[in-house]
C-alpha cells in the first residue's frame, strides 16, 4: 500500500476541499440533490436496483486544496473567475466516517469526489453529505 | 473547436450578457442555473480545451499596458476652433 509520504503533492489526500453552492439564509450551504447544493445529483452517482450506492463510483464534486482551481464559471471573480455563487471550504478532517474524499483519476489536480465510504443506501449517503453542513465555511 | 467548447463559450457569453442586462446582478437561482449548465459542458471538454478557455479569459482579463496618467490636460477651445482640446502637461 502506498503512503501519502511517497505521493507527489498533487496526488496526496487534500487537506481541504472547495465547492460552489447556493447559500441558505443562515450562511451555510443549501442542502438538496439539485445543482449547486450540498448533496449529490442523480447524475453524480448511480444507485443500483436496491437503492444502494458504492464506493469509488463517483459522488458530489469538489475541488481539492485550492479555490483557485475551481472551474472558470465557479471560481469567484476576486480569484480571477466568473463565478458569483458562494464558495465553501470543508476541512477533510471534518468529513464524517461514512464518506471518503477521492481525487478524480482523470483530473487529479483539480477535481475530486466526496463518495460513500462503503456500500450504503442512497438516502444514507445523502444524509451523510447533509450532516457535514455545519462544517462548511463560507469564503469571504 | 468541438461543439462542447463552442457551447461553453456561448453559454458563458450569455451569462455575462444577462448579468449586464439585469444591471450587474442575477438572482442566486439564475446564477445557479447557469453554473449547472456550464458545469455539465465543462466536464465534457478535454483538458486542452479547458486550458485554452482559461488562457483566453486570462488574456481578456489582463489590464491594458498603458499609463493611468497620460500626462495631458484639458484646455479651453473656441467654438469652431481647430485647436486640440488637450495639450501635454508641462
């Protein structure tokens, strides 16, 4: 098994992740399975016939380590982008046990997923994502 | 240029136009709708296409390399005069 110490920074587990999301009036992200909400859309992860989702099969998209790596349309204008949605940061240490952060092997530097850590019901996965709500910090 | 790259540029241009037409700001719901559509197209692009779009944006966002103070001052001119309304400051 490879340890993080042997990985280049771009492959190492990120310390934090960033995501542009609609904001709730309490300042935290809006929870839901729509676009730009705290939750996975149906296109982000596929449930099997039993309603289960599995690890390493995709999930809610995030940007690892640096908000400046967000795509142009999501990156805030003050970071050189065109985005106007609020951007939130989550420290990976605050990710609940049911979830795992995994870099996208097709785009290891700029894209990652927050995935189910084990086989679980889609509703349990969505609930686990929602349970991180208070851990996200809105960037100024 | 692929269809996805063309669509992305068109959608981004449309978003910027709609913001201007709305006086500079769209609602968060409208922003979210555009962001979701742009995101869907973004991940269809190749890494090279994404980089090309980023580079184009950086070029257009770069400040024009000209001095802020042109060193000229406005001067009074007579109506019908052919004299320039500005002269170089001493």
